[in-house]
C-alpha cells in the first residue's frame, strides 16, 4: 500500500471513529438547549490525524469532518434557513455565519492538533497540548458565533429561574455588548471546557509510541 493510500485509509478510519463516538454520545448525553453537546472525546481521532500526518493534512481531514458534521447537524442547519430561527434578524446572512463558524471553521480548526509534534519531545504532552490548542480554537469559533448570533438571549440566560445570583449581577454591571460576549463564553464553555479537559486527559493516556509515531 502506498503512503498516500495508507494516509487516506487511516484518516477515513479515524474520522469514522470520531463520528461513531459522537453518535454514541448523542444516545447517552443530552444536547444543550440551544445547541452544543459534550461528547465521548469524539474530537481526539481527528486531532490524532493531524498529529500523525502533519498539520497540513490535518486541516484537509478536519475540513472533511466539518462537512460530515454539517450532515449530522442537518436538522439544525436546515432550521437556520427557516424564518424565525434568529428572531427578526436577517435569516440568510445569519444562517451562513452559523454554518461557517459553528461547522466549517470550528471543526476544521481541529487540524491544529499536530502543531506541537516537533516542538515538545514528550509524546503525551505534545498530543495533549495539540488537543488543547485544537479544541480551544473550536471553542473560540463557537464563542464568536454565539456572540454574533445569539447575544440577545444573554439577559434571559443569566436571570432565568435557578441560575446563580451572580448572573443577575452580570446583567446589572455589564454593557449589552460585553454581556453578550460573556454569555457566549459561559454557554459554550458548559460543554467545550469539559470536552477539552477530557480530551487532553485521553490524549495523554493514549500517547503510546505505536499510536503517535509519525506515519509518513
């Protein structure tokens, strides 16, 4: 088997594992009310592609995975193009922004997973650091999307029944723009921060020579 064929085959298998982990997660872990979900380290296989085959190929594979994510989230994507999804806001423009930031940019960013391959000698630390950067970039994309598209929910989110008292304090002390940003950081952090922690731990434990050795 040629190197290119082996790389393509391995990448397809790892993407399939990532999809399987996400689908299994959907069976046991409830999705967030306004989108987003904690998964069973489903991002790690895509990060591993970048680590084993380089960042350039990692971006190619991650972009392919981003397209698959759009298929998995087809109901949400289709809904974004329907009247009323974003309230009175411009439907088409916001739907395109959502597709770009929450899918194409967010998941393609996982291609950064191999960024520390030749910079940190310890494989476990290298893969863990790459995972942190890759998922951190995905988190940043979701923050940007939430701020641009859903800031209007910020006041309700922080003052809803059962929310800690500091939420109301934020509403009183922050400007609407800053409140919207904090809302997006907090909301997306509810699933992305645990995902980042679990993925980094799994990456460190998984970093065995036969797994993280350079494949090309």
